[in-house]
C-alpha cells in the first residue's frame, strides 16, 4: 500500500512489478454438472437446476479471473509509471546540477 512521506506518495515498485493476482481455479469445477443421474421424477428437476447453477458458476469464475488479470495489469502499469516518473525526476535534477537545463 502506498504511504505518504513528506507530502509525496511512496510505493513499493518491486511489489507492483511482480504482482500476480490469482483467481479461482476453473479446473476445480469439472466439465459437467456434478449431478447427472436421473432416476426419481424429482431427479430431472434437480439435474436441470444443477446444470443452470454450474453454468452460472463457470461464468462467474471466468469473469473473476478476468478481473484478477486486470488487477495484475493495473499493478504492473503503476509500477512502471512510478519508475518512469522517478527516472524523469532524476534526469531533471542531473540536468540542473550539470547545467544542461535550457
């Protein structure tokens, strides 16, 4: 988490650049609903609800993983932005101290 130091925001760029968010494992869901046997009349209703729930759960896991990937992209881009701003600030100071500023 960035912290304020002397009026400036200071972030851990190494952590930002190495950040990798891990979402839910889609492999844990399997490829078909858990309940597929039909025997009693009620089983067909249960199987239909299970299929619907499994489909929605698979969609949720896919969307959650997209979100986790977005978090990773934002964190890494923030680290790059921090480093770029730091390099630009350092270059400006070096230019002033060596008289290269116009």
